[in-house]
C-alpha cells in the first residue's frame, strides 16, 4: 500500500516497511550505495531514498535518471543528513518508466517562456508544482469562505445569449461548419440564436441572489480581446458573490474580508509551497502578505482619489481627470506609494460605469467600488446594484440596452425588488498577488491567449 | 443587523430584537393581526411574522402580497402554532418591493415546463430553492471529498484545440464575424487554429496527475449533440479525478467511495431540503439513498454482465450482444432488477472504447469501468489508462489519431510513465440521483439544450 510522500515526511515515527512511488529528481551514486530524491507531487519536499548495492532492483539504478518513475519499498528511518526528518532505506525498488536524455527538465533554471512551451511537463518542476498546489488550495479556500458564511454556490451558464458588460469582445459559440459557403444564420444555429461565451455570471447571479439570498459563482469567464499583455488571458476563472439585502458598505466589507481570508490561507496552509516563491520569485512576498493580512484597508471615494492623484505632483503617463477611469499606474500609485496598503475606491462617475450600478443621490456617481492591492492594482470590482425599476429602465435606455432582451433581468426588479450588491474577483489576479508571479500565463495550467491554444 | 432566517429558526432562545428580511410566501389576515410567512432563501423554512394592527409599517400590509419583499424588526418568541419553533412579533416592518398581480408564482402547483420558462424566478419556489441549495452543498462536498484525500484541484482548459473522445459533436469557438462573406479561415481566427469547447479535461488531467500525483477537475463540459432528451444538456458540469500509481481496482474503489460520500452528504446535510423531494418527487427517495449509502456495491465484468443479460429471459428493445455497448435499459435492469444495488461493470471489449484505455493481457478487453446506479444508469465512467508507450501509439494509430497533434500527451508516457487511472462523473446525473428529479433541465440553474439558450 503506497503512502504519499507528504505523509511520509510528516510521519510521527519510524516504520519497518513503507511503499512510496514518484519521479526521480536527482540521483547521486557512491561506491557502496546511491541516493535517490523522489517526488510524487503530493508536496514540495522530496523523499530521500538510500539504495545499497545489491538491493533487489538496484540493477536498474543507472536507468533511474532525472524524470524516471520508481516504486520503492523500504524502512522509514530518521534522516542522518539535514533538510528532512525522515528517509527511506530501500529493501527493494522497481523502475516504472525511464526518462530518456531528451527529457526537457534535466537541468534547473529554465526560463518561464520555455516552460510555457512545455506546460504539460512544467508541473514536474518545484516552482510550478507549488504553483498549482497553491491554486488548488486557494480554490478550496474560496469555497470554504463562502460556504461557512451560508452563501450558495451557483453554476451560472457559460454559453450565453446576453452580454453583461454591454457590447465587448466575446467569443462566438456555433455549430456552423466554417467550410460551408452559405452564410451562418443565427436562427439556424444550434441554439436558434447567436450565442457567446460568458464574460460574467453577474446577471444570472442576481436572479439567484434575489431568491436564495447570498450566492456566489466560481467558474471560467472569457474575453476575446486581442491584447497580448502579461495580465490578460482569453480564459480565466472568476469569483462573483451577490448578496440580497446588502448595500455598498456591506459589499466593500465582504471584499476586504475575502482578500484577507485568502491571503491568510496562502500564508498558513501550503506545506512550504509559498516559501519557494519567496525564495525565487519575490523576496518580500511573505512580509507583503503579512502586512495585508493584518492591516486595515483604506477606503477613499473616487472624487477624493482623483484629488489626491492630481495633487501628488507625480508625472503619470496618462493624465488624471475627473470623469475618466483610473489607469493601472494611478491605481498602483495609490495603493503602493500613497496609502501603502490595499485601498478600496468607491462612488465612480456614472458615465464610466455599467447600467446595473446603483445611482447615488447626487445623481452624478454610482455605487461602484474597486479594491486595489499593491503590485497588482484592481483585484476586485463590484457595486451595489440598481434595484429601483424606473431608474434601472432609464439606465438601460441610456446605455442602449433592449429591455425586451433583458426582460428576465428586469423581472428581478418588478417582483419583490431588494437592495443587493456583489463583486467580481479575478482568481488569477489573486494568485499572482499571493505568489508574486508577474505573468498570468504562469498561474494557469494551460493558458489561452491570442494565437495560443496548445495542449 | 439582519439575521438570516436559517439561523433564526435554529435559535437557542428568544431574542428581544431581531431583524429579518425576505420575500412573502403567504399572508393571512384576521381582524386584529396578520400572519406573514417570510422566506429569504437561506433555507426551506419560512419565518412566521405576526403583525398587530397599528404596528409601524402595517399600513402597507395590503401590498405585502406573495412575492413582495419586506424587512421586519421584532421579538423572536417561541411559536404557539405547530410547524416551527420560533416566530417573530413585529415591532416594525417595511415594504421593500411589491409584487404586482402578474407575479407568476402566485399559486402553488406549476408544471416543471412552465417553471423552466421562468428559470430566473423558479428558485423562489420551495422545490427549486431546495434544488439549488442542494446543488451548492453537493458541489462543496465534491471539493471536500477530494481535498481531504490530498487531491489537487486543476482547472483544465475550456477552449481546446484537441478532442479527447476522438471526433464527436463539439461547439466551435471563434471570433470570425458570421456576417463576413469571406470564409472563416482557422489560421486567421483568434487562436490561429480551429478551437472548440472541451468535452473532457481528462487528457490535461493526466498530464497533471503524472506530475502532482492525484488531481481532480470540476468544471463545465459541452456536447453539441442535437438530442432532446430528459438526460442530455449541451452544457453540464463534470468531475474528473485522475490518479498516478493507481490501477483499475483503485479506480473502482474511489468511484464507489465517492458515490457513497455524496449520497451521505445528501442524506445528512440539507436542513430539510431533501425532505421536499421525498414528499413531492419520489416517495422512496430516502430509503433508496440509505440503501446505497449502506450496501456494498456489486462488481461484474462486462463478459459476465452480457451473460447475465442474455440468460435473463427479459425482452429488451435492443438485443444484448458481446462487442456492443450496453444500452441504458440493460444497465438499469442490471442495477435495478438483477443486483438491486449500484453495480460496477468493468473490462469492456477494446473495440467499443477509446484509445487511452489500458489493454488487458487477454488482448481483447480494456480496463474500462462504468458505475451504474438504480434509476439513472451510468453515473461514472472511467478506466485505467494505457501507460505503455508502444501500446498507446498502436492504439492511436488504430483510432486514426495524430501522434503529432497529441505529442504532448504522448510525452507523459515517454518521460517517467506510470500506471494511472481516473473517471468522469456527470454532476447533474448525481443530482438527479439524489433528488429523484427526472429531467436534467430541472437540476441546472439555466439549462442549455438544442434551441434553448435563454437568460
């Protein structure tokens, strides 16, 4: 019966016979015995295996090169060397699969670009193994955060006939044969209409929040933007809570609580996985995360933020002007240089925000909020939603939206409308924040970007 | 500060002042006071609110019709009537939103077909509210099951250039403008090649299992099959674990353990939500689930299953013949009539199974397994994977697959190959099984089927 290496390394005492399996990271040979460092993906740490000459299976030792797979049976004993508590003295071992010389992960120190080209193999490296274990644990923490607070998880649709953001770059979903010379008529397509990949589950989430109270989504979303930057992917995962009987204050409270919760998860739970990012990616990582976990966040209105930016004396690439969206450089200056802590900016001019945001009494601003974090900028964007039927309809007209097409959405205001609020958090942005990785392609198992859909 | 009704109904004692909010399910008026039944979606149960004449806000009582939204402040006291432990004597109440007479959920007893046409409102009914709370809890249980067993959650890609099942109906993903009369060239499309929506994350999951050990996926998958049945949707959620160093036995063990785990979750955890399905959908539901949770499952080889079916004397619509897939009627007879318990059928003829399944020593069968449950048929399908490079390449050639296109997949066998196994579980099938619902459209928030992509 195999025991995973994570459990062997955390053993409470020696064991007369254990079985382990994994991939060889390194092998060192001396005259009388060999050392194998075995990793099985369960954790960052390797199991050190000592193989005496003549041990059954040791005749294959020369084939047990980096990347080869091996099963070992042996005694778990206290380690003599440093670095690990336990090691295994093999009583037998067996080669499962060789790794020929063209195995690309022979040496350490490959570039991120090269490793992206072998995304199917890069989780076999220390850094990317840790990356994707962290991604898994953080995903689970997202669910735990909401489930502990009695939020219901809703699977909003991926294929959609609506467009939450009002126009925008969407992928089309079709069964029309591209080789067919006849034009693709939407009414003859699979769904009988034009359909696309969702850019947000918010509208459907609102329908469920106005029935089940507090809900969240956590699923893939899509942008067909032809922008090749380190922070954009065509496919990414988004978390979108939506709460009935909640206003902007409650919305900001939840966003801040969630960011802190996830940062604490990253700090506490990773069996050493986080340490490798601190060591090789961002020396200040742990200090930065501990700061975020313990400090109160700042809150500032958009109007105040513009004022602070204009009086800063800093020469920004893009000018700061009331009525324009804050650029990434402005957001990062606010949180990194000015407040030096995560900062929520709220109450944006209505002209630059979508139709569904609640109009404030000043008739100029809407209850939008963006949570900015150092090093990343916006990590959460949300708002209280416009629950007043007449105001919503006026907004939709102003934004050129068809109230007929969205009649189901309008129904949530026609029947028992309630104040409600929600936000979206880009999961990859959060992962970049907690690992210090600077390219979104390196926090996604198989990234999809313009011109790239390998594997 | 609002308290959710789920917590009020589970209060440990009376409270001098609580605040609750929700939607009116019913209102009854007598001369001196009115009863409001309030539901906020946190649970199946309603909060009974007693409003004396003259209570501040009671002037709006006549507008507090079914579907209207209300905030109430009052005393939480032991209930005089039956059915609930606690009720609220209002000290004030406030109408948030009315529900005009055209609110479609006035009366009880709507048909499932009608409720599908108002999928944005149906979670405001008892049955569908319970349905989607169960869906949420079961989703969380899926994650808990795997995380407790040290499986890593992997987000495999949704947009893909490969086709796991070998041909098959897939949706195309494109940014080509359908109004453009020029033919849509794949090399000019967003990704520079033809791309589709995934039908399975298995191949990518295998790449991660052969790095991280044990992984699982849980995400949307797609079929562009033009089949309008009660059990097929174009978009559904699938769970796909994959385990390195695991064989067919271990695969069947995990599948059975998972089915039992999820059934127990349905039985234990739902605050009365399951009871409504037992009452209105399937009287034998609880007994059936308890049977599944406690009984050992049956295992039978495909060859034995064919033999049993052929000797059964039952006249099936489709004949039973070695070398053909079992039909749904055969599967259901085996598990419902013959074994009367969940049954795993394993070792199918290689001709009817995909290229990636491991060939048995008999050279005739592969290590496929299907777990069948009463009332549903197949709920899990999986296999040990072919880890031998030469056999895999021969299989791929026999299935007409390009080893060049799948070279990354072949790499997992070229470098440190290991025995591994996995399976797929249709999440909606599991939900149908634990609720007794017979149409997949009724367990998905917004179902996508041929000709239907509303909301």
